């Protein structure tokens, strides 16, 4: 089965399984798991920050950042299609008791003037704008890369207004590989970043929140409150460290596969796809509205291809460690073949 639903469906390689089996472990709640400590120190240094914290998921990483950087009643500026706004179950309102202010964009980068105009003034009847969040790469904008120049422009605005800056960097690894910009350079403007190990890198579980020692100390307390204190979790941390060191360079292959897949799809009169937005490992496309989306999905499943429907007749294909070039081409050609059959 060729599973294009997400890069979260990856499974540990045999080499990673050996690392998991042989991992040194201890009690991480006591701070005594050597594999967790090694991972946290490695990632903090990689991104040029003082500290990092191993957490169970990207959602937990984002929500701990919001909790550490805001106060109840504050307002947080986000892009309108961002993961924090779209997929995190209204967690900011539950955990941090903050309000999100979403701003529209065409590519995950809201106009800086729109952000500026969304910052609240100091009248008592307004919430305080305390945080701006960016997502890099941007999932719902087809994995587009947020440019470093744009990030620096937003940072300048944030400094001028005494606002903190967080990066949902679940797929920051993909941005680094595609642009050649180092994790440290991408991270420099941000107060905090969350980064995932369980997507393109192929680890089974885990993310990290990265920032100053003070912020990470606060986040660690809230990780415990939320039930995220884990014990002999070095078996997962070791897998994550292996993934960074061994799989990070392979992400470029996923980008090549996504772009080739998209080029083939663009030849169909029944598909609308914006090739300029396919920059990393994610491709969004829309099929003719007169084709039944569920029938399309079922026909592809019969041909051993799994794909995600996003809304109406729009779909997402995500390329990852366990999809090779030949499978990418086969999948695209099979999609064209299936659409031709359904249009007869």
C-alpha cells in the first residue's frame, strides 16, 4: 500500500528499531534519562537556543509555548490556516485561556501591515497582543516555505511592540533542507520553536519545544500538569536523535518526489494544482467537482493508494521516508487513470 495521507504514517526502519532496543534509559521525570538529555542538548545546540524539552506531540509543543509566553486574556496573532488555529481543538482557549486572532494569507505569510494593524492598542477594553505565531513549513498552504527575510520583518515588528514570536516548526526540517538555511539561522528570530520528529524524519513519537532556559522551565512544569511527564522515554528519544542524524538529509528526496508527482497531475484537465506552491513534501490538488470524492478515494484504495481528502473535492498527498520516486510516479499516473475512468 502506498500511503500518501500524511508523513506521520512512517514506521521505524530496521536500523532505528535497533537503536530503540539498545537505548539507555532512566526516569525522565527526575531528569535522569540519558537518551532524553542527549536529544534535548543536541537539539538546543542545533537550533542555537539555551534549552529544549522533549514532548509527546507537536500540539503539546505549541500549546506549552503559548502557555509559557502569554497570560490569560491575551490575544495571539496566527495565520488563518495555521495548525494552531485549525487543528488543535481550541486548545489555546482551554489551556492558556487566550484568544486567537487569525489573519488571511495566500501563502502562509500574512502581509506585515495586516499584522501591524491587528496589534491591539492599549485601551483597557482590548486584549493585550502578546504573541505572534508563524508556521514553517505551512501545512495547509501545500508545505510552502516561510522566507527568512519575512520572518525577520515580522520579528522587527514584534520587537517594536514588545511581542514574543513562536514558530510552529513541525516541518522546519523541510524548510532547512530545501533552502540550505541552517536550523540555527531559521530559529534565531524566534523566542520559541516546536519541532516534530514523527513526520518526515520518521521517528515513531515525539516533538521538542526549544527556547530559553526560563521558558523551558515553565513549559516543563506545564508538561507535568498536562500529564506529559514520561518515565523511561529514552527509547523514543533515541529514535528521535537517530532520525535527525540519519534521516534529515533524506528529506530532499521527498521534495523531489512531491514535485514530480505534481508535474504529472498538472497534465490532467480534471485537476487543478498550483505548482508554485509545491515547494517541499506536500501537494494539494482539486479534482473536478462533478466527480464523487468518496468514489475517487475508494477507487484509489482498490489500486493500493491511500490519500487524504481535505474538503469538498480537494486532496492532499504527502511524501515521506517510505515513498520512493517510482511510487510517486505510479501514484500520479494512477490518479490520472482513475479520473479518466470516472469521467467516462
